């Protein structure tokens, strides 16, 4: 193996780009920036389907299927209605994605150091839960405005006029009306999504590709990332669906509290209402998020996602 090839492989495996090391402040900043771009861009792209999903949750009799629902929206409110709330999707989920991905990497390192004897799943669950709690505090105000804009055409045009209207009518608490159900939706989703992703990546390299990550080509690494990302998104969607329905009900004042929302929606509908469109949405979205996120890592010389910090440090020390 030539010196140039050896150095390139070492750089790809160890994650050094212009002196950047894994678990350095610069590394966490890049992960946060990558997560922000990946989440913001993918959520912006699926805004029309998100508009339909929220309306299906709030008014299931009128919007009773994907194609019929889209037809009703376009007929009654025009094509522009499909892009209502795009600002909340792009900026809100950008903030959430930056916190979620960046802080997940940070907490994974911290918990690995504090709990060296813990198994992988424990580290993944604790890290993703800690990151998601903070990420949803950042997302919640944007989500509050977005859902109202998407389901109440006369409420506001977007974030610029939506934020002051929510504050004027409901005060600061109006922005966090759905925080608890948002945590109820996103915490189990995030915990299962990150854990499933990590275990799927590990399985793919060990049982399918049968090579160490650092010995794989860029295409093989991104292929493993995409497949693991889709699996993790599908698993998380099913678990988080009940809370997603509750969030939409609370923000649109279809229910006064969580208990009332559960009673009015019904236990069966909590799990089934809007589930097909959420799977249509979330699987590809999570796949693309991981793809963009790991592409950014590769372009900056960092290793793709997956693995415990001590494993990355072992490779990092090769240099």
C-alpha cells in the first residue's frame, strides 16, 4: 500500500480534517451544523405532505386519504396551501436537528466515559433522550406556530406574523402548550431511532459487508448509513404515532389536555390515524437526514456515524 493511500485511509477512518479530531469542540460544532442542514433541508422538502398529515389528524373525515386529501387542499385553497408552514419546518427542525445530532454525539461520549461498563443500548438510549429533551425545547415554539398556520388558514401566513399572534393571544405558554406530548412523541422516536440505527450499522458491517468501516469505500459506508437510516425511521414512526396525533389535537384546541385528547381520538385511532402518511414521510426523511449528515462528515474527513466513542478513539489514535 502506498503512502498516499495509507494516509487517505487513516484520515478517513480516524476522522481528521485539517487537524480536526473526533470529540473535539470543532467536531461537535460540525456535527451540530451538519444535523441542522440535514434536518432543515429534508423537512422543508416534505412540507406538502406534512400539511396534509396535520390536516388528516385534525379533520380525518374530510382528509381521509393521501390522494383525496391533497386534492381537497388544492381545490379549496390552491397549490400554495401545500407550502403553508414551510418556515416552521425549515427553521424549527433545523434547530432541532442541530441540537439532536450534535448533542447526541456529545452525550454519547460523556455517558461512555461515566458508564464504561454499560451496554451499548443503555448508552444509545441515554444519549438520544438527553439530546432530544433539549432539542424539543428549541423546536416547540416553531411547531406551535407551524401547526396553527397549516390547519387554520386565517391564523397567520408564517413565522413572522405567527409568532407575535401566538404571544398576543396565549402568552409565552402558548409556544409550549404541546411540549409534553412533543416529548412523548419524539423521545421514544429518538431513542429507538438512534439505537436502531447504531445496531443496524453494526449488523451491516459485521454480517453483510463483513469489513471494518474504515476499510470500506465511501459508497459502501453511505449505503450502510442509508439502509440503517430507513430501518430506524420506520421503527420510530410506529412507536411515536400516538403522541403525534395528540400534539396536533392540542395545538388546534380540539382537546383541552392530553387525557381529553386521548379520549376524543380513541385508543385505536391514536395508533392508526395518519400512520400511512407518517411512514411515507418519516422513512425517506430520516434516510436522507443520515445521508446528508454522513456526507458532510465524509467531505470533512470524519468517519461516518455509528459505534461507541471508545471504538472511534482506538482508530483515532492510529495517527
